[in-house]
C-alpha cells in the first residue's frame, strides 16, 4: 500500500502479480497520510497534515473519522518549538478491548486513548516515570517517541515503546499497564571507531563535523574528536561547489560588482 502525502489517494500493489489498483478513501479531512496501520479489514490512516485520524475499510468504502482531541493536546516541531498541525500520531497499539486503541505521538505532546464507539479521546499516561524532554542538548529528541510496532509482543496487549528524550525502550501491556525496561547495550569503543569525523555529510552540509555525544564544542577546541581530522584542502574543494570565492574575497567582489552596476 502506498499513500499520497497530500490527499486521500492510495495505490495497492499485488506483490505476486504486480497488478496495481488506485483507490480513494473519499475523506475530506485526509490531507495526506504518513502511516498505515492495518487491523483486520480496516486501515487506520495516520495523518501527515491535519489532526484527524481516519479509519477506512477499502472493501466496503466505509470511513470513520476521529478529531475530538483532548484539551492541551498540541503538535510541536522541535527544535524550533513552534506549534503546527503536522504528524500528530506515530503508531497505534490495539487493546484487548475491541472498542479502544492507544495512539502514540508523532509531533504530539501526549499519548492518547480512543474510544472507537464514542469517538472520545483522552490522555493516556505512560505507567513509567519519564521526562518530557532530554536534559542534554547533544541528545535532542524530535518527539516523545512511540510504539515501535503495532503487533503485540507481550501476551495480547503488549507493545514496545521507545521513549526518545531518555533513549529508553520499554515493553508495556496497554491494558494491565505492566511494564519492564529492555536494557540496551552498546560497545563504546566500537561506536567511536565508526564515527566519520570531518566529511561531506549531505548536499546541505558540504563539509562539516556533526556536534554529538562524541564531538562536543569542548572536544573540538581540545582537538579530541574521533574519525577523520580536519582537512583544509578538502573543505576548500567542497565549499567551492557552492561559493567560487573561497579565498575570503567574496564581500569585496560583491561590493565591486554592485558599485560597477550602479555607476
């Protein structure tokens, strides 16, 4: 299944025959879908734009929409911190109660429980005490995290939840609220050895060193970085793709050009 990011159009591809069908949910509130969570014959459509959750049965064409968000629910884009109406949810956990689902946040500021019969949404608090935002700026999280899958792992209503700000993984039963933390271990030496250091990260960052847990500002000043060291010639070569005046004369050349144009 492929979803449009701007409207209610979908494409279904049969992986065996490669036959393609184009369908629409006919939802006027669906301004693009960022994720599809199947449950039996219905598809739960997580909105990319807007704050409406859609439940769609492609076989019958029936569509149900839920937008009764609780007071205080906001979608916040980090690190800028401004309120928007994009990516409110990231995934769904299914309760043993057929009329209830749990929504994990995307850019939203809380988990929600939805009563599918009444359409009422309420805040669903995690049973474990966690912080809303991380303390260390080098570990800035784009959101609170969410369910890593929608299929139960712990009996019937068990799901794994990744909590972004604290980088912790939990297995939680959404009905009984039992939980346990799943320990995550990394080999520090192995991680450090795979740090790239200075290099061309992307077309927007032609040559740079990412500031992270291994490379703080103090590490840079103390020359204690991991990976490739700074290479002046490599930086000049990379920056020359976007600025022909890599010798520091850009301002003077612009001034001469403007002066010659106006004279």
